[in-house]
């Protein structure tokens, strides 16, 4: 298929607006650096790093992981990016981190630049600076932590305040593997998501349940939005997710 030439910048380097050093796969931005990092719209393709062919892509989007501290944002990202689970002691994210991953969505190379935010209250102002340029937000709670679920409404209020009006939001109930410790029922998550009109699914960074699917669904939605013709119908995100989960017999890794 033909590549979208229009998206490539002239120099072939990463747009400074992305805040991502050229050819860099991921990194951490400390609090002090944040005010200088501004990003806007679709990320422009950068010159592919020689060591990493996965940098070739057609379109790119920014996705942010948000939610209370300890819900599993970092673990979800590591599971998606590296296919591994970060077991052991909990190391809370400081500031903000990012990782890139290129997905093949119906023949189109879609790069997701995924920003892993710190859930701790003291980093909230850092996170706010990034909302504006996010194309999608994965909002997590922990099914074993009622407070993280109760805080979802506050997170959505914050999202509406700081993010773009048309940002794609998906609610994820993480740690679905923890059956013994579970305190939030799947139906409660579904109900809340319905109330706020956002798609929902349960995930597990430990087992891998629905991890790939959550990012793929977001990538599909964003790709569809940016490439669809005016007469084409909207991509039905929740219907796609439901269909995929049915096909996989509920538990997809
Ligand atoms: N059982 C289980 N534990 C998980 C899962 N995901 C994360 N954890 C554990 O939950 C703890 C917190 O995970 P993190 O990914 O660091 O949490 P976070 O949301 O990034 O936290 P902050 O960086 O402070 O915002 C760690 O001890 C993980 O091992 C999961 O899917 N299942
Ligand atoms: Mg973290």
C-alpha cells in the first residue's frame, strides 16, 4: 500500500513537538523538563533508527496511561511492549515515561507513543501538561482496590478538563487475574463505563489478558478516524472489543 508521504517531515527527523529524541525508543521525563515538552497532533515519522526497523511507520498517535498509583499502568505497558510481567516489589513511576510500539493495523503501520504517567497525586501537574496532545487515554483502575474504582469519576473530570474534546478514552479494570482479592465486579466496571459512554474491558498485566487487545483496539479507532472517508461509518470500538473477546472465548492474551 502507498505510504502517506504527507506525514513525513522534510528533515526526516522527529518533530521537536513530539518531545521524543530521534530514534529513541523510550525514556523518562523528569518534572523539571516537562514545561519544555510540547507535542501537537499526529506524531511525524522520524528517521528510522538503524538498529530498530520497527521505527518505520505510516501514522503515529499519542496514548496516555492514567489512573491511581499502583493500578498497574507501568506493568500493562511493559507487558504490551516486552511481553513480560514486572513481578516483585512495586516501583512507583516518577514523572512520566514513554515507550514506542508499531502495530500493523489492516496493512497500515501505526506507531503508538505510549506515555506512562505517575499516579501519585504529587505528580498530577506533570501529567496535566501532557493531556492536551494525547489522542487516546487508557484509564485504569485495580479490581482489587475499591478506592481506585471510586476515583474513576474524578479522573474523567480531570480528562474532560485537560484533554482534547475528541480524545478516545477506554476504561480498563486491571489485575483481573486476582480472583481472591477482587472487590470490584466486572459488571460494576461495565456499568460505570456505560454511564460515561466509554468502552470497557478487564485486563491483567500479569496473565496478559486483553493487554494486546486494548492497545490494538485504540490503534484501530485512531487509524480509522484519521484515514476514513467522509461517508464511511464510524469504527465501533466497544463492538470490536466485544467481538474479539467472544472470538477468543473471553480470555485473550
Ligand atoms: N496480580 C496483579 N498484579 C499486578 C498487575 N499489574 C500490576 N500489578 C502489581 O501492582 C503493583 C503496581 O504496579 P505498577 O504497574 O507499578 O503500578 P502503576 O499504576 O504504574 O503505579 P504508579 O507508577 O505509582 O502510578 C506492582 O506490584 C505490580 O506487580 C496485574 O495485572 N495483576
Ligand atoms: Mg507506574
